[in-house]
C-alpha cells in the first residue's frame, strides 16, 4: 500500500469483526514497530501482546473501563510500555528538562509505527490511554521499572469510521 493511502486508511476503530488474527501477523506488526527511531537506539519500548480469549477477557474486565472494553471487543490487545530512567539520561541524570518524557516520546513513535504496520496488514486499531495500569501490571507481570502508557486494540474493522476533521495547517505549523 502506498504511504499516503496508508495514512488515509488508518482510523480509530471501535467495532471489530469476530475474526482471530494469526499470531504471525501480530508478531510481524510488533517487529515493524521495533524499527521506530529511539534515543541513542536504546529501544526501551515494550509490547505485551494479548491474544488468548481467556487473558483478553481478564484484561478487559480488570484493566479497562467498560467503554474501552466494549470498543475493543473481538480485538487483540497490545499493552505498550517504556523502561523508565534510561532514555534521556546519562550517568543516571536527565540530559535536559524532559528526562523520562523522552521515553514516552520514543514509545509514541513506536506506537505510531505499530498502528501503521497494522493498517498495512489490513488491520485496524484503537489507542486507549484510559486503563488501570496497576491491574495490567499484575495481570501481565509488567516489571516496576516500566511505565505503562497505552493499550492498543488491533483487529479487523466491523465499521467504516469517517475521517474526522483536521485543523488547518496554519493552526498547527509555522514555516520560517
């Protein structure tokens, strides 16, 4: 798929078909997300891919608010994290005022690659920031040094979401 088409096709989808995603496809998507740039190539982004029906049910019941659980029905879930205190640090000290925010920045790049790789594989996604991080940490055995940021639903769309309006370029960019 051409990149412009890929960007146009990708939407936040809140209804998925009851169609399992082959493990190899999920694995490929996560591998492609690993290609995202990161601070000094430290690659501190992590993915916890939930495929099994039983674990999906547990994650949705205990780790997501009911509206996100409903919006991600029939989808696989990918919980993304970053390792704290590494990206944006030298000798244990922040390199600038952003500190650990660089880890979140790198994870954002990772997640963008992930949802675009999913779209390229014919899948759709929904990035969810409202979640119970401590419940997810316990269910998925996420180490304490990792910051849980998002839960990404991935599946085959069962709706055709419209393109939501975008601001005018002049509102979000300045060219000098």
